[in-house]
C-alpha cells in the first residue's frame, strides 16, 4: 500500500504560485530582480485607511537588518532542502521617528529591490526559491491625524503586527563580491586534495569576513553581553576585545593578500595540520584534515583559520587547550589565555552551533528555567516589562492565554535565550507557538503589561497511517512528478529495490512514519548517470519499515520488496492461493526444460497514487521533520506477482 505526499515548500525552478498570503490590510508580492541574486518586493495597502508601516526589520530599510527571507535550494540529501544562512546585521535601536515609517494610502503600492546575496550566505551560483516570511508593524491613520499638517510618529507599543508569507519565486543567485582568498600553492597534493583545499580556503575567508563584521557591529555597551564573544573569549575587556578583532583582521588580510603554501605530505594519524609559527603561510595538512567536513565544528575551513592564527606575524596564538569544551572552560577561567588560543578563534569563526553576536543576557550567569509538564496547564502572573522563563522537552505546541492584562510568548532553542525559534505577540488573549524541532525548547513569558496567564505545552498528536502491508516479492509500478513522493509500508522485507524506468527516483527507508533524521535507516539516492537502480538492505527483516520514493525528476519506476535475497526453494501455496504450483524436480539429462513466461510490462498493473501532485506553493508542513503528512484517504492494493526461480 502506498500514499502520496507532496513537499510543503516551493522547489527550485518549478512553476511557483504568484499569490501572496496575507490576512490584514497589507499584501506583499515578490518577483525576480533584474540582477543575479536580487528580488523585487512590492507592498500594497489593500485596506480603506492610510497605513504607517514601520520600515525596521523589513525589505524597505536602506540595509536589511533581519532574517525575513527564506532562501532555499533543493538537495538530494535528507531532508532534501538547504536554507541559506542570514549573515546580515543585527541592530540595537531607539524609538522610531516619522522618517522610519512608510506611509501607504489605500490602494498604494511601494516597491524595492533587495540584493539577497549581500545578506545571505551563498556559496555558489545556482537557482534558489525565495519567499518572504517576516512581520510588518503598522498603524492605521485616524481621522484626526489626517487634518494635522505635521504627521506624528505612532506609538511603537500601539502598532498592529501582521505575520506575512509571500509567494515564492525562483531567483538565480551568485556569491556576494567580497574579500577573496588568493589561489593557494600546493606541494604533494592530489588534484582532489587541491580542490578540497581551495574550497576550504574560500570558506575560511568567508568565516573570517563574517567574524570581523560581527565584532565590528557591536557597540561598546553591547560587547559584555555578546553570547558569542563571551562564550569563546570570556569576560569583556576593551583591550582583549581589540586584540581579538585585530587577530581576525590580520588573518583576513593574509588570506586576501598572501599566497598560502599547502603541503599534503603529512601522514600523522589523529592530526589535522601543523605550522612553524616563524615561517608564515606554510601549512602542513594531515589525514584528519582530509577526512573532516568542509564546514562546521573542527572543519577544514576552521582548521585553516586555526593554523593561520599561529603565525607570529598574524595573531601569534598558542594551543593552550583543545576542543569546544576546553575552549569554553578557558574563556570562563582565564580570558587572557582564551584570546591567545587558536581553537578559540576557530570556534568563534565556525560558529557551530550558532551563537548570536548580540544578546541581552550574560551567558556567564545562566537563567534558571522552570520545567513544564507536558499537557498540564500552569497558572502564573508577570509584571509589566518583566518576564518568567520555562523549559520543556518534546512539545509540539505551546499555548499562552492571558487571563488579565497582556502577556507575550517567546520560544528559544538555547538556554541563554539568544536563538529565537518563535514569538507570538498578538493583541488578543491567546498566543501560540508550534512545530518545534526535537529536543528541549525554552520559553519566555513577557509582560507587555502586568498580566495573569495560563501556559500549557502540548504533546505531538500521533500520526497513525492507515497503511496496508505491501506484499513481498511482488513488483509494483509507479510514476512520480518532479519533487512528488510516494510512501509505502512494508513488513518482513530484507531488501528493497527501486528501478528508475525513466527519470530519476530516489529511495529512502525509515523505521517510523515520522520522517526525521533519527528514524532514517537507509538513503539510496543514486546520482550516477548510467545507474537506474537504488537499493537498501534492511537490518531487521522482521520489523516494519516505511519506504519513501522521491521524484528527483519526473519518473516512472518499479519497486520490489523481497523477503530474502535468493529463493532456494519455491514455497508451497496455501489453500487460498490459486496460483499454479511449479514443483522442484531434479534435473534429468536431455530432459526438456520449461521457462515460465514473463509477462509483458503492459500487463503489470501500476499502482496509481491517490491525491498526488507536485507542490509549488506555500504550505504549513514542517519540512525539516515532515512531521505532519498529507496522506491520501484511499488506497489500492497491488496484486502483481513476479516469478522467482
């Protein structure tokens, strides 16, 4: 039995919906810009009153200052989509003046073009799906204000808030023009090693550029509260901060102006790289470097930053400690050594897991969070401009109800409350945040006014597929449009084979209907030009598995689940099986053999999926987990049998 589901997000280079999603008087529409990496944004007042829209954290600022766009591309690696990271500025602000508002009369439209590659990390030129998913704050002009010759800025706390999702458009992206590393020189490096080193050097330059920009963005009174700086370099002191910034500036200049000499002859196990600090720009790369990932913690790009920091003409760092845990401990106990530690510079540059450069809490004084019990309502009170924090694990939805006053809901993925996952600051009594990643989330209940409230964290609702077990040893034929997918349930199988009869279909096996990384058993996404077969061996044949077939392109395919890799003896039929019995007999010399007829492909019935389509609009499905599936309400059972001999 199979179901068909479609992905929720717009997929690259597909026909995309032009309809924007809006609930209030504002409608936002995107179109591809004329230049690579740009998008044209149009905002229309569809209401009957003049609106004053705050430009902050919208595309209508001179420079973008908030992550309000989703810039995505399709990937063959699960979960099949990559989202570009926001690398733009974060701004501490005062009270907005009239100049910070965009005034729109009824029916009026404002337009602006945004160069996305200036604000999002784009590693190569390719096509991306772009949509707007941010908030707009506005006020409705009153009749009294219309008669006033001097327009008065609205009170910020009285602004209405609309969360808008625009249409999605396909945009050709290109990396932003910035400081670029010189082409390195190589010694004893293979062609593949040279390609890997070059990519790592380019990313190291990007890491350093971002580190410099982030440090320079901090005002003097913001540095002591920076979660990212304090985590890796400890308590703020002006001289130490200046030293760290100077170190990164020196490393960035060296990458741009000096030719790095890489030597690949090192074969020392458990070693990433080494340098002679007095011999600048010579880096010896070892096996652990070659096996490391390009980006992330202890990556190839981070290793290059680490080794460059050792040179006396640049940062003159030492290896005081190794590892993230060691570097964090050093920052707490000895900031002077932390600012001279190579790993501290590497981890600040890699920023994995991501820490905000600007924060309001001191990470050296962690907050104490009250633990919530799932599906149990909790009552509380909060003062005006005060807040209370909680933590909960495994929640699908968090509901805050203001009994009196106005309390707002904020949810974070980190204990320091710097990585915001969701906020709900509606003027009505109920605020809801839902669809979280697995693990623990941290909740802040903020008193916009003094308020009494109830707070409840709800468990995920179980998804029970009405699946019929797929019959073993029977080939099924199917067809998929690009980026559509079919789901099957199979029990007792040892091997699953997918044959792409046309196009390119990919095979994924899960041990749960919850399609998340933790439940992924096998991913067979062949990208070899002349390969049409994907296969997965199942580790526990007696278990139940969910088979996901994804159309990388429009595809016709055949799917077969077998109970064993070979059938030594044909099984005896039961009384209900009308199929003819072919007895196994010893071979006799000169005896004629009979080859069973193989049915034509036209005689193999295909399984037609129910409610199948290739999604190109905006949906509410959490794509990272595919936790909520659009399952079909009907199914067909295949009766096709393939002979085994």
